[in-house]
C-alpha cells in the first residue's frame, strides 16, 4: 500500500492531464490496494516456489523473456493510444 499509493497517484495524474478527467480519490486507494496485494502475492509465491524454480534455470529464463515480451507489447500498444 505504501508503494502502490504514490505509483497510482502519479499514473492517474498523468492520465488525467491528457484526458482532462479527474478521477476520484477512491480510485487511488483501490489502485494502491491492488498494487500492494499483487506485490504481496508475488512475494509469497517467490518464497514458496523460489526453491523449486531455482533448480530449473531454463524455465526461469523462459518466464522472464515471456514477461518482458508481454510488457514490451503493452508499452508499445499503450504508447500508440491517444486519448
């Protein structure tokens, strides 16, 4: 929550500058909770699946490349959208 609140505030402010629509404060809190819960789930998953994944470096490489590829596609698609 402490990390998600400023991240979502900055993201919503950047979006509102281009669109002219101001989101409510509830949107920031919902976003902060969402980002915080994803970080917690990622930490829990890493804690319990980390030792298993450490014995499979090929699988880890494939997952990392896939995540980076999907993130790159998302950045490219979102950079082409004009609101």
